[in-house]
RNA sequence: GAGUCCAUAGCUCAGGGGUAGAGCGUUCGGUUCACAUCCGAAAGGUCGAUGGUUCAAAUCCAUCUGGACUCACCA
C-alpha cells in the first residue's frame, strides 16, 4: 500500500464510511452475538427546518463517542436518529420563506400550507441526514423516525386521552401568553422578559389615585385593589366607588388583597383580569366581589368595542390618545417617566406578549412533576453535571399548569371535538367521533388547534419505539442534549415518560453547553460568526472537527471553537498518520509468531496498559474532554516523541528489532482503539492497514479491560 | 427580587489540603531522519479580594468584588 505523507481526510472518510455501512453494525440487530447488554441513546431529533449547524455537531459527536465506546465494550448498542417537525419553529421559518416570495399562509388553505411544509421538512431531513453521516456518526438510520410518523402521533393521542380521562388535562378559559403577530398562545417557557422603561401614569379614579403603565386597559377594570391594612384606603374596602372616566361614569368595587404593596405607586391597583396575570389571579381569589373579566384587547392587538371611540385602534395608538384625553380632562395626576419594569415578549419576534383569556387545553403539572422530582432525588436518574440538579428541582417545584394548545397549522392536530349543542368535548385517540359522547348530537366541531410541539416531543423516549424495540431498549441509557432545553424538553420527557411508562426514560442526562466563538460570543447567522461544520470537515477533516469540539468541552459549560483550534487537531490527526507511517515502513519484514519481549518493551506495554485504564476510567465518568486530551498527549508526546524516537536504534539491532516491532504495532493498535470514539475515521483507516489480526471494523474491536 | 455557575499562564480550560498543569499563542534554535500539518529549548501565574478552619489552603468555610446564565405575579 502506498501511504501519503499527509493524511488525506476527504478521500479516506468517504471510503471508511461506506465500509462501516457495509458492516451493518450501526444496527444493533447486526452486531455479533456476543453483544448482549443493551445500550441506547435516542438522538435529540433535529429540527427539520434547517440544515445542520455546529451545535448539532457537538451533540452528535458526544453521542457518537458514547455509542462507539459502548459498542466496543460489547454492548448491543442502538443510536436512534430522528427529526422533529418542530411545530411553531418550522411554521415561523416557512412563513418567512413565504413572505420573501410575497406569499402568506392566510392566502392558502390549511391543507395546502401543511403539504408545502411537509415537503419542505422532508427535503431538510435528507440534507441533515447526509450532514450527520459526514460527521461520522454511527446511528441506525433504518430506525430513523419523524415526530409526525403515524406511531408517534398515535402515542401522543393515547397519552392525551389517558390524561384527559384521568383528570390531568382540562379545558380552561384562562389567561394565556398570546403573540399578536404569530396569532398563537404560548406556554410560560416560550416567552422572554425584557427590561423596559415606560411612563407610569397616576390616574385619578375619583378619590383614589393609582399607578399604571397600561391606561388603555381601564375599560376592562373590574375592581380596585388595596392592601387590607392600608390606613389610607381602609374606609373604602368592600364599598363600591363611583367616579368619572373619559368614557363617562364608572363604578368599581374596592377589594382588599395582600398582594398589593402599599409602598408601590399609591398603594392602589386597578384590576384588569382579562389582560394581566396578577389581576386574573386576583379575580380568581375575589370572584364573589367582582364581575366577569372584560376583554379590552383582541387577538390582533386592537381595542375591542368596550373602548368606545378607541375601538379598532392598536394598543400604542390607543394609549397615546387615551392619555391625551385624560390629561385634557384632568384625570392624570402625574407621570413618572423613569419607571423600568420587565415586559414579556414573544421569544421569536420580541413583540410584547398580550395576556388574553382563551379557551385552551391545560395540563395539571403538579401531579406529574412529583415523580420527576423523586426520580432524580432517589438517584434513578442522574444529571451531568450535578449542579443542574438544583435548577431541575427548583423549576419543578415552582411549575405551573401547562398550556398545550397552539393556534398553528403545522403540528399534531388535537383530537378533541366540541358539541355545538351541549358544549361537551369528546376526546378520542385520533379517530373522528360520529357524535357527541354526552348528548349524542351529531353537531360537533373539531378543535382547530395543534399541540405544543413539546407535548409530543416530551413523549419521544417511548413514542419513538416500535413495540419490540421498546421492550429491548426502554428505558434508554443516556440523554445527551444542550442545557438550554432542560426545561423545554428534558424535564417534560421525565414527567410524561414517568406518567405513561412508570419508568424514567433514561438513566443519565448529559448536558452540553453552547458553542461560542473565540471572543466568547454566541454563534449566530446575524453576527456572521458561525462556523459551518460542513465547510470545516471539507477543509480539515471530520476527525479534527470532532476533537476540537470535544477537547475543552466540559458538561454544562459553553465551549469555545475557533478555526485555529480545529487546525491544531488537524495537525494531531496528521501526526498519528505519520506515526502509523513510520511503523508501517519499519515493519515491512515483520512476521507474527513467537516473540520474546525485551525488558524495555514489556515496560512500554505495561505503561500503555496503565494509560488505557486511566483513559477508560475518564470515559466511564463522562470526562470526554480529559480522556481525549490524555490520548492526545500520550500519542504525541510519549509514543511519538519518546518511544518512537528511541526505537530508531532499537530497530537497527537485529536482537531487539522484532520485539520492538511487535510493541510498536500493539501500542499503535491500542491507540486506534482508544481514540476511535473520538476520531473514528483515521483510526479505522490505520487499523485496517496494520499488520495485525483484525475484525471487519474497528467499531467492534474490543475495548481493553 | 431569588437562584445557579464561574474567577488558575497572553487565550481556552483541567486540577484540587502538602515543589503550580495541558493545549493554543509567544521567543530562540533546528529540514539528508515518519511528520515543517515537524523537532528541540525557553519565557510566562503571590490560582479575583479579605477573613476563618488547619501543622499546612490555589484547593475547605464565610464575606466581598467582578462576570455569565436561569427563574420571578410588584401594578
């Protein structure tokens, strides 16, 4: 074989990957019979709305390391890939595309839109699959699953029905976070808080003055609240107060609630249950004393007809006009223009979230949160790094009910039909009911909403499996994902999996960090600092990229990647290549057979054994960065710099030549094994060309014990 | 407002009760050698501050400072 001076990653990788594919070992069913104990990782399904980015590459590499390591340890190893329809996310991406073409989903039928997005996601899935393969990942694509595959949807429906039957899901007209641009409600997780400075208006409601940033919601006021002990207002509590407003005379009940802070503003608050979360809760506490909430703002972010002359105006416009009118009429006492507070905004478009009362499906989360707390507490599940356990507990202990209705088109349609005669909701596991299950009326209508994507992806660890695999591989071994979706996804998987299967979906949760550039900036297209993994593999090779992504990457911490770093590991890969080349050139006459090892050679092997034990221990403890670093250091600065340098005269001597040849080959082989999970391509290539007894692939070579 | 994490060499980070570590970078010297995607050598840190525990603290504890992040119902 002719070996080039410099390692050619591009050519090698193609050939090696097709060799792997030919072995079929990505599929656990094809592994040799001695692979018994199961090991399974479910790949977090990549959003099917965009090609792969560097973040995917980090996760994929970490998972591939665990997969390859466990496969080499004789486990029946499954890495199950998938892709996510990513409901709202994808809808937003696709709507942007439509916008560029001068189109809009509102000019299309729902079916048309769905079909177009479907085709778009299927195309993306293929691209991402190809890209992941070029990262050298050893996932079993024969089990590739889409979050909209029939068996996944079926499971989602079964869970929804089960939860509804067991009283864990309710239909409620409650205040929800609503984005007037995207025209959908969100859960508490999908909103962001932004610090804003807004004028704080001191409005005169007859004898009481109160402070508000939203004077335009005054038409929806249904009470005024004060602290029960506030001397200034005690005399009004429980009484109705009549006063003038810009729309004429109005009457409000003065209620007492400890929520009101006497020190803030004037110590009196206007209560607008239809447009403020606190006020809504206040109404829930004081239902007897207060009328029904009054809707002042609609789904388009415009004033409703209770706003009289302001009806149809956008909020900002109405506010300005209302303030002007109040000033004219002397209803404003003063304006504090330096008031800063945090405002909820849509995490996508950053527009202010309007709290609106909407009829939606909610999950009672407290009962399903408890088992998730217990599972971590009693050690059934472990989070790496441990520090995230605290965050996990804190979030679950303060969890609120989860709104799972989304007013989107792209997603899993909710299997609920409302009777137009009696109002009853009939829930099925997917099939369309013929009539209302309560009053037998045929006059029923399907809920137009879809599920929050996280409701179905929260079921992914069990929904993804077909029956036989579920039995074999559930619960899975490790969930490896970014810390940024701990609440969105990981905790939901814990809750829903425990609820449905009674078992935690995985034993370990490994959280990796975000990828940042050399100035510690988040990578984003708009900043122009993204590193495209595909460009990098093309230029420096996949192994170099993988090493750069892993070394210096600690669980739960962000990882800094730069082209220089990748270049450094490209050099390392080339170094190994040349170590191999040296050995090959110097073992052309080598014939296996009886060998008497020199004392020195025995020592080299012994030292290497120690090294490999230490590296194994690090991998077992999920210290991938340190493990890789240790192999790097041994290979370069011990094996190449010292052992090989000293071998030159040893190889010259007939008496010691064969012993040293044997040792060099053995250690080289050992290095390819230890390094294979991290840099699979170059190690396989070397393994295939070493003068040793070998298996069909390094993938199933046994890990040193 | 609450919580979590972090602070060690120019940079990115390991380590962790008992002579301060790696990679990259820098400086100097080296190509007939497997590799210039290389080799050899060197410089560079009172381990954020203060106090405490200890025979001994960069390491454990407390407080502080600075930074990152997360959660949160002050109109």
